[in-house]
């Protein structure tokens, strides 16, 4: 049984608090169903795959192809993830294995502060620094013309946003590796890097993966910061230097004012639903993988 | 690896040490990169905001012609953000606290039901705030509500709920079982143990969790974008629209007038300062409150 046997005086508080505990379950279901119901008018007209994989987005003519937005989301998020992960793993290894206590004391509050920084501020910084950097310096190097408002700019901003989260969680994971294990490896003649590679990384792999998963799920839904630097052009992105239009930006720009065109409301709710499914799908995948790993290692 | 004669072994040791110093260099470089870019963010915001950072920014509402670069401040947005965040955090706490008590005191740890609830919280935690914003907008239409303080506050509460519940759950899990068993053995009910021992024991954790959720709520623009509306006045009722700092920054930054853009930087500095205050408060409070903990 899930419940303990309750004494009489515990029954009332138990019954009174139970609904609050079920609220999260109900909320998750209601959000999913509400979005599904609102996107149903469009889904009953066209097949899901034709909506998702069609590339024309012309709401005024009734074309609601979401593929450019899905691709935009994936490009921006995955590039940001690839940029952020190596840097944050190296940094957290440095912080947990090599850095003197003084350096750690400087890093920790800065990381905390930056993990809590509002996304609009990252976006502003992106407009001020990253966009000109990409447009004026990086794009010409690769022989491209670019305004700077591009996937690359968005990924750089996004990578910076998820760095503090990944680093602080990874450092915690790395610090929990038992000292005796490291000492055992050292006493066998391993160098400190070999200890990191064969003992520390092996032991903390699932935890670091979880940290990266946290960063990834934050990156998927990030709206304002990305919207400010990504260019918002609903075309299939061709390279890192072309603009894109991720799903959250589509919602942010259009959701409040969608009443006039038939099907538009449905299409935007479908976009929200799609974003929800992608994010939750990724986190379920990560969860399943983590469970599998922890089972294998006993 | 150790069966070779000494001189060969020392040669291999040299390559091993070279690998070590190469990777250590990589680590130091990336750590410096991280620290530098993070410091750069703060520095640039501060530097850019200096010209517009006047006292009138925080003491006055936007006057007429404010968005053309004339006099005024963003008192409306500062107060509005605080109204939204305090209301939202209270609401989220009112749901999260009993939920977490039930989860930890009335359900068995490994039961299916407890796992389902924790799983739902994980799912909610992962839902982007823009989706909560859309959902909040759908609620608004259903109940014929206009964009208002109430709608914004509810939406931000939904964003904060999983953050708060998960943080509370984590701290409550750390309460030693002996402590609970000791109170049970004295004849206390589950409810008495939960409210008078477990919650008191986790109070420092609760305070940091609340402050963390407030910080997230304060900076979240996507949740209030469709739900809270915007106004140049100070909001006095739950049903009026309300201005919020992230949106104030966002709108001012999109202005073609450089004076207004500078004010966006100043508003960003003010928001950063608020976040900094919250994070400092959380550090010092949790340290001070932890003195009363039973270890």
C-alpha cells in the first residue's frame, strides 16, 4: 500500500493535504489536454505529420507548416548544448579537482548569481555584445554575410545561460566521489588526470549526465533571450549564421493576438503542444537512460 | 604497465604527465573563459546603465512622453514585479507546502503514488515558462478575465510551483529518520511531527527555496507576457493590468530612441540588483537560521 495506516487524529490532516499533493499530477494532465483540445480544430482538418513536416508558414493563406520552427528549436538548442557541455565539464573538473579553495570561494557566488539572472538580461547582453561579434567579426571569417542575428548568436547566449546550472550541479556530483576511491587510484601510481579519467568520471557519469539534462531542458524552453538575438525568420535554417525562428519565439511574438485568422489560434496552440512534447520527451529519455545506467552499475 | 625497465617507464611517465598538464591547461582555460564572460555580462550592464541611472528611475512613474525620451521612471514596473512575485510565491507556497508534507509524511517513500507525484513535479519543472504563459492565457479566456495582476500572478505561481516543491522535497528528505522516530515514540501524530519537528528542522531550507523561487519569478518574462498586460500606472487591484520589470526592459530596448534604450539598461541594472539582494539574503538567512537546527 502507498499509504501508512493512519491513527484517527492523523486522518483529517492527511485527507486535507492529499489534494495539494495530487495537484501537480492534475496540472500536468490539464495543461496537456487543454493544449490538445485547443489545437484539435486544425488537427481534425490536416494530419499531424503534414502540419509538423510542412515547411510553408503563411497563416493568412491557411498554410501552417511548423517544420521551420521545430528545426529552429533543435538547431539553437543542440548547438548551445554542444558549446556549453565541454566547457562546463572541464570547468567543473577544474573546480572540484584542482582549484585552490580561494578560487572556489570566488566562483560559487558568481555561479549562483548568474544561474538566477533573468533571461531578458542575457538577451540584452546578446544584443549588445554577441550579435555585433557574430555579424562583424565571425561571419566575414567564414565568408558569409550576416546581420549577426543568427542561430550562432542565439546558441552562444543560450550556452552562457545554461553554463552556471550545469557547472554547479556537476561540481556537486564530482565532490560526492569518495576520497578513498581517488586515493586508492593514486596509490597505484595513477596521475591526477588518470584518476579523473578512470575513477572520477566513471563514478560520476550518471550525475553529470543528469546535470547536462537539466541544462538541456532549460535551453529548450528559453524564450526571451533567444527571441532577442535569433532573427525570427520562419525559413529552414541553412547554416549556423542564418537566422531562425524557434517555437518559443513564435509563441511569444504571436500568441496574445491570434484571433482574426481562422486556424491560427489552433496552429499556435499546436506549436505550444509540440514544444511541451519535445521538452518532456527529452527529459523522459534522459530519465530512462539514467535509470538504466544506475541499474547496470548496481 | 609496470613490467618494463626503469628508463622506458620514465619515458611513458613523461607522456602521461604531458597529457595531464595538457588537460589541466584546458580546464584552467575554460574556467577562465567562464569567469571572464560572466564578469563581462555584469560589467557591461553596469557600464551601459550608468548614464541613465538616476534616482527618478525608481521614484517616478513614466510621465507623458516617457517613451519618447522625456522625464519619468519605472516605479510602476518595480512595484508591479514585486506585487506579482509576492502574490505568486504565496500562492505557490500554499500549494507546495501541504503537498510536500503529504508526500513525505503520509506516503511511503518508494510507493508508486509518491513516484507518480514526484514524476509529475519533474515534468512540470521541465515545462518552459512560455508554455505556462500560453496555458495561463487559455485560463484567462475560459474565465473571461482580462490581462491582469491576478492572471499574471497565477501564471507565475504555476512556474514557481515545481521549483519550490522540488527544493522543499529535497530538504525534507534530508531530515534524519531518527528524529521523526523519536517524536513518534513520544506519541506524536504524523501531523504534529511534520509541522512541529520536520518543518521547523527544514526552515532554513524552506527560506532559501522560497527566495530561489522568488528570484525565478522576478526574472521570468515569458509567463507574464500575455497574462499580466502592461500599464504606466501603479496597480491597485487584482483585476487591473500590471507592469513588470522584465517586460519594461524588453519594451524599452525595442525603442528606436537611444535615451529610452539607455533606460532599458538602467532598468536591467535595477533588476540585477534585486536578484543580487535576493541571493545575498538567501545566503545570510540560511546561515543564520541554521543555528537552531538539531544535528
